[in-house]
């Protein structure tokens, strides 16, 4: 049985989450403004801080002082896209 809570990536693919929405979440993380929950379309929310902390690769890239801005953005974006949403 499929998980009833889609990933952010699935919502992105279905065009519920836009590029602007995703970029705003990435900017928030990189700017240190990780809200507890970010609201997405259709009553779905995602815990951005938990999504990034749960992704070992993103955590490692963000901790590495030598990581480029592009690497940080890509790792953060990937962690968010892989995160499961919750119903509000």
C-alpha cells in the first residue's frame, strides 16, 4: 500500500509545489530561518529542519565550511524534496 503522505518531490512533480516554493524553503534553511513547519499546497506541511537534519548528506555538506554555495543549495534542495509531508 502506498504511503498516504507524499514527498515534497511528488508534490513538486504534480505541480502542487512550485520552483519558487522550493527555492523559498532552501533560502530559509541557508539563511538560518528554518521554521518548524512550512505549509505547502492542499493542506500539506513539511518540517524543514527535520528534513535537513534527517538527511546525512545534507547535514555533512552544511557542516563542511569548505562547501560551495551551490553544493549547499543542492544538498538542501534534495533533502527537502525527499521529505515526507504531513497533513495540516
